[in-house]
DNA sequence: CTCGTTTCTTGCAGCACGTGCATACATTCG
DNA sequence: CGAATGTATGCACGTGCTGCAAGAAACGAG
């Protein structure tokens, strides 16, 4: 729930710090030793709290390990909502995602290690997908509001939000494994392909 | 020789039957009582096996509850691979999905109840997403093979597979909640929108 | 500063989950 | 039939997650 660290008081700052410490500890230990070999006890010890306190912040080991993904999703949603309402939706989506990119070598290494860790444990992978799906749902609400569609009745906002989320995930996945491409270029290309309707390459166009 | 041709032996038939019984029991109990209130012990009892045997077939409660989704994904992948190689990829995807549809009222009730059950438990929802993601990955391999792209280097097959999987999921989600639309129509519309590049409705075209 | 209120941390108890292992049982095949 | 292989079950063990109650820390008013 705590999305902003508005410094409303010592209490909230400490809570945010504890949550961040637990998430960082979970991620770090899972990357180092593999998600399977990390216990709640170890995560709690790393963050200097009791195992019981861990469960006051996260309802499962997996949730802590993907907390950065959840936060990333909330961050993107917030930025999307701040966009001017008359901007074309695809421009808003693309710019928000491109604007959130950290394409530094350190980020690439961190993300690659994180994705590898996710892939090593089915439950963690599922939690990552759930985190992205949460973002997708909020994206769909924003898209619906901006395009005059209804998320409860129209497929359009869901298809757009899914496409954007998948462009993001696909670009990151490929960028983390390939050594010869830029993340921003991949995001741009993914959005361009989606907006072109994903035509089959090397097949004659159906217009003639 | 056995009378039934495709069954390789009593042993394999029994295994398949046990697995199916466990999956059905898990799904039924979870729909009836809520995923949270169903224990492995109850599922095993419903399928007339020991709790220990349950874990010989499924590694978690959630896995059993979404087994039908996993099987559905494998089924679709198989049918996609059987398609003629020269067929346009979007036609193949659309026809395979449309061909798998059971739009009967009973199916709608069953799927609606199932989705509601999924949504009631974060871990089960994550497992559903993981099941769909498994299908998506296999779709991407097939798409890559058919379009001359490389799933390890090109975004195209991943974007196409994601788009198809999301069209499927979006159509089912909406069909399960709305009472006034046909599932096949929704699938058709979703594919049409994606192939058109998901243009923003009610906005003047950017062609001038 | 003091005191009462609110909120967080911690330990404890308890049940359920998931796995390795050994044993008994079923089937397949020579 | 008899050996080899694969399956079901019980047992034990470590771990995960939650409710509860007591203690500690932060807050707000006087």
C-alpha cells in the first residue's frame, strides 16, 4: 500500500524502510543462492527483523522476491495517469515505458540476474506474472478512461493494456539475454510492430 | 492385444485417470468452498487416494486447481502445430482458438465459476497466469518456426504469441461476465482489433 | 515532559504444505 | 511363473503462514 514516501512521520518512514530492506534482502539472497534455498528466516535475519515480522509485510516468500516488479508497476501506472488526457494513448504508453528505462550496464546485469532467478522457481515466476498482471489491470482502467471505453464491457482497453505490458516484458526479456541491442530501441520496435498489427514478415501483403 | 487402440497399457490409463480425478476434485471443491478452504487432504479423499499420492501428481494445491487450463494450453499448441505450414499465421491462430471454443451455456457457467474461484486466491490466480504463459511460450516457438523468425533473437514471435494468448483470455473473461455476447464473436473481434493495430477509437486518423 | 492512545514487533502455538525415504503393492515382460 | 519396473502409501521432518497476546515504540494532547 505505501506507494509514496511522503515522510508523514517517523513511523511511516520506518515501515517503508523495513519493507524495502525485506524486499532487497529477499531479492539479493534469492539471486545469490537460488529462490529455492532461501527461507523466510534467512530473509528476516538479513533485514534484522523477526520471521514473524516478515509476514506482517509480505504474505509469502515469493511476494517479497518480486516486490520490485510490483513497485515498478505502480510507478508506471502513476506516470501514465499524469499524462495529458488529449495525448494519443499509444504515445502515452510508449513514452511512459521508455521514460522509466534504466539501460545502464549495471541495470542490465541486475535485471538479467533477477529474471534468471525468477525462471528458476515456478512459484516465483508465477508471482512475477501476477505482478505484471496487476499493472495490466490498472493500465486497462487508465486506457478505458482516456479512450471513452468501458473496462467492464469493451475488450479494447484490455487488449491495449495487455499489448503494452507484453511489449515491455518481451523487450526486457530479450534485452537481458542479448548483448547487442539497446533496451529503448527494443521497446520502440515492439510498440511499432504492435501498432502495425504485427504483420507476418516475408509474406506478400494482402492488398494487391 | 488390448481392445482400445491408443491406450498403451493399464498402468498409463490408471495414471491418467488418477490425475484427472485429482484435478477434477481440486477444481470442484475449490469452486464450491473457495480455494482457501480446500486442503490437500480433502482433494485426495475426494479422489480416493492418499494425500501423499496427490503430491506424486501435483507439486502444489494450486497446480491441481488450474490443471484444466494447463491441459487446454497443451491442446491448443498441438492443434496449432497440425496446421498447414503455408497458412497465414493469424488465420492459424484464430482458427485454432475458435475451433477449441465450447460456447454452451453449461461451459459458460463452469468457466465463470472457475474464473471467480481463480480470482479469489492470489496464488491460484498466479498459477493460472503461469499456465497461460506456458502456452504462450510454446505458441512463440511455433510462430517462430512458421514465420522464419528466431524466438531467441526476434521479438516478433513473442509479441504475436502474447497477443493471441491475451485475445483468448480477454474474450473469455468478458464472455464469462457479460450475458449478451457470443464467445466466438468476441474472439473474432479481438483478433481483428489486434491485426488492425488497436487504433484508438474516436480519434482522427494520423494520415494527413 | 507526561500520560494515554495507537500502531508495530515479537514469541508462541497450531495447522497445513511439500519432500525424502522405506515398504508394500500392482503391472509389465521375459 | 518370476524378475524387473513402476506406483501407492505411511512416516518423519523442515518449512510456511496465521491468530493471538504481550511488550515496545511512536504519536498527540495537555
